């Protein structure tokens, strides 16, 4: 039929030099933008066909330009590598002792080189990552999905060489949709996998031994620098790591999609020991606790027996403690999914805005997962314990810094006594990021001392010397507290001028023994293109569909919430303190 839409024949772009290729791309882009500015109803049949052709061509031009740039960069890198090669002296010949003749060894037969068809029939190539001894954290790799193998001339399971190659695969895949979209065609393009190594992975565990062993290892402070989480944290801060970076448990690295934006993804996220699970959940227990053990031992009929000499002579029967069975919690993974719809016209004519939105939505998705985990911990901690007078107008208000440090150390002492922790144990504390500004402001207003340039390392040492590792996070007691909607009652929540004018002098903080909270994750993130027949009318497709399982777990008890307040004015104690009041 005359109105039937046909897919244009692919062009031979190899015949164009770089100048001609860029000129063709610029012309197609300009003409496409002119047509895109018109109302859809005013398109003629010829313009519809031209617009479809331009959408295909501009994608092919962009992919070819990107491919040539990658090839030129790779060649330049190889060329530059020769300039740094050192001069090597010839080795001095050593005098070898005369040896007895050795019978020649039969050489192994050389395996024939497989043909292309033989390689194609083999199992997918899955790259492995070698982890050096002593290295922690995770390594994120991007792997080619089966439906994308032909788009980038790689086998299924191979690693992508970079984000540009991934983007080119998305464009080529979208071009192949044509007019063949069925009822919900989903084509995976790339899988992001986190490899934490066998020491942090729980696979098909039938008896539970591996689960508890991996969890114990993940939250063990002895594996960290100096055998302490607080020492590891202070060491990383001294080495220049940001206070808000994952600088302790070596939490999984966040994906960097190599896009320059004014937001910063992965900053202010909660850093927890993380294990990988290969099933839909994890079965664990936080039993027993030391208070339960101690109460059982000294209770009437318990296993701790005090006998006088007379009782021993009288053969008084000694009692024993009976060990109860622990209660297990079967924690199923929750799922975070992200779906993004994109117009073909946007992807072809203005890919920069599509990339910016995808990058921003991924950052928001990551931040929302962090907020949900924080909310789960807060729910477990329960109501806050108030440590000081929370009235900011009180005349006897303590210094903000002094009150906070005293409250944090009090919480540490309570947890160590209650759960019989080692004196060297680290207590983790979670605070909102704006507390850093309040500490610096408070210290800068003190009389008689120059504290105008307090560094992050110095602030960290205020806590680490007390055996505490602090995380300054986003998404709690700030403008994101409502789940993404700005709330002017919290820092960063003002949507109009004058924006932020003051920071709170009252703050909540979470405290818990190091390693008593962990995260179980099912770390396979799949990015797919989805296109169906219903999208044909609107020229749209789903450019990204990502799904990831996660669940915070609590292998040990002791999560507490506290409230503390102070005056941010450099207040110091009076020379004659009235202890009675």
C-alpha cells in the first residue's frame, strides 16, 4: 500500500571520511529537529517517511562516530605506551654446569584453532575477576546479554569495554524494533554484576553453616585495617577519603555511568556489611543475646551455682542451664525496580537529555533504596531515648559538639555493658550530613582557641578516639525525609527563597554494635529495551528496566535511637560548676 512504512536500507558509512560523516550527522540532526518541532497532525505522508529515515540515520551516524573515536583513542593509547617503555639491558650469560643428557620429551599435540561456527556453538564466555589477597569490597562488571551479542560483535556473557559501547548497543537495538514490536517485547542489553568473591557470597546453602559463616566474616572487625572499624574509618579519612564515602565495611561500589552531571550519585549512602544471596531470601537468627544468657545463668535453677562449704559437705544438688533452640527469621528479599520510557525522537535527535534523565533517575532510585533501608532500621530501633534537654531556648544548654560527643559515648558505654562487648569494640553511629556544619560552626565560635579550620580528619578523630565510627548520610532528617518530596521543615527542603537560613540544634542519631546490621542482596541488575505494538502510535519504548533484590538483616541486637540537643554558639562550661543543678 502507498502508506505502508518500510525500514530504510542500511547505509555503507565506511565510504565516508570523518568530515563527511560529521556533516551528514549534523544535516540529519538539524532536519530531524525541524520536523520534530511540527505538530504530528500536520505531517504529510512524505514527511512521515522522511522522519522515520532520519531517526534511523542519525542513530547510525552517531554510532559510527562513537566507534571511530573509540578506535582512534585505542590506537593513540597503544602508540603512547611505546614512549614510556624503559631501556632493558641484555642479561649476562651465566656459565651452566655440564648436565647429563636428558631424553627428549614428546611435545604435546597442538590443538587446532576452532572455526567461527565452532566458537559460536560453545557456551557463553563469562569473565572471571581475580581478587588479590587482602582486598575487600566489590567489583562491578557489565556483561553482554544474549540479545545484544550481535549488536556489539561480542559473545553472550563477555564484558562491555565501556559505557559508550553499551550506549551504542541500546541505539542499535532500538533501531531493530522497526514495526515488528509484539505484545511486550523485552530485550536485555546488559547485566551489571557485583562480584564480592566467594568469601561474601551465600549460594545454595542447605544446612545453614555457610550462611552464618559468611555473615560472621562480613561483620568481623578483625578483617579491617588495625582490626577495628573505627581505626579503618580514621585511616581512610586521613588518606583523603570523604567522610560521606563508604569508608569502612567496603560496601558495594555504585555504578558509574560515565555521565557528567551536577548531582553526585552514591554519596551519603549507608555503608553496611553486605553479602550476596543467590536465592530469594536468607534464614538467620540473632539469638542468643548476652543479657538472656546472664539472666538464665543466675536465675533460680540456672547453671551458675554458688555453694557454701556446708552445702558442699551436704551434697547440695547443683542446677544446670538448659540451652533453648534459637528462633530463626526467614527474611525474604524485597525488590526495587526502575522503569524509564523514552521517545524514539528524543533518543535519536537529543540523546543528551535522555542520558541526563536516565542518570538522574538511577541516582534517585539508589537514594530511595537507601532511604527504605534507613526507615527499616529506625523502625527496629523504636522510640528515641532523650539524652539532654531538647528545648533550644534553655539557658543551661550545653555546647552542640559537647552534648553530641557525650551522648554518643554514653550510648557506646551502654551498649558495651549491656551486651558484654569487648572494650575495643566499635559502635557505629548514623547522623545526618548537616551535623558536620553544626560541629564546625560550634567549634569556630569558641573563645581563646583558633578552631576556624577544623578538617574532616579532625572531626573524625573526635569520634574515633571514643571507639565510634560515624556515617553522615542523606535521606534522614533532611529534605528527602518524605520520600523524595521536599519538606521545608528539614534542611535542604526549602523549595523557594530564602532557601536554608538555619540548621537544627536538635538531632537524632542511631547507634548499634558494628556488624549488627547487614544487607543481603541479589546483585543482578539487568538493563533492557522494551518495545510493544501499543507503543507504535506514540513512538516510545522502555529504554531501561532494572530490578534488584535486597533486605536489611540483623544478625545481632542492639539498634538504638537517641535525641540530643545543644547550643551552636561555642558554649563552654563555667569555671565553678554547680553539680547539684
